[in-house]
C-alpha cells in the first residue's frame, strides 16, 4: 500500500512540475515576424473594468496601423482557465495583413464604452518563400 501511495505521489509531482506555464504568464517576443497573409492576435483579459469590478466584455477591437480591422463581438476565451491573477487567454479570428512593418493594438468594449488600448505592438510580415521546384533535368 505504501509503495502505491509513493508511486501515485511521484506521478502527480512529476506531472505538476512538467506543466507548461499559463499563456498569460509568458512574456511575448518583441517585434515578431509573421510569415503569411494572415495573423492571429492573442491577448489576455481579467473580465474587470477600470475600477477592478467584474464586467462583461461585449467585444474586443483589434487595430492595425491605427485603424480598426476587427470588432470581435461576444468573444469566447480560447483557454477559459485563468492564471493566478485571473487573466484568461483569447485568440481572435485571423486577420488579413500585407507584407511589411505594422503595429497592432487591442481594446476591450463593454455596454458603456471602449477601454484604453495597449501600447501598439510592432510586427513584421513577409510572404512565404516560393514552393518546391520540381521536374528539374539536364539536357
């Protein structure tokens, strides 16, 4: 019986120590490079208003180069499990983007208005490289 209890403890202890950190606890890389014609914005929110009281976020707005490119209504968290500070992860729908240097920002919206924006975050986009060359031959 003691052996089984020790094995169970080791199994639980190992699985807990091997867990990855909550996405809202990880600092994103600055100025990421996106390869493709779309990008996905991930962000965290605690479901509170500026006074720290619970609120219902009715939408998030994604700004690209200062203009709203997506108003995401009735957002659902991608990971509803909050981190230790109460933040949950959201992954907005994909947004089309052109090649080059851009900035994006995110705001939350409730029934009484739009909250403040995070500072714009720089990203660089480039198109994917050409596809594989096939059928090469020598004459």
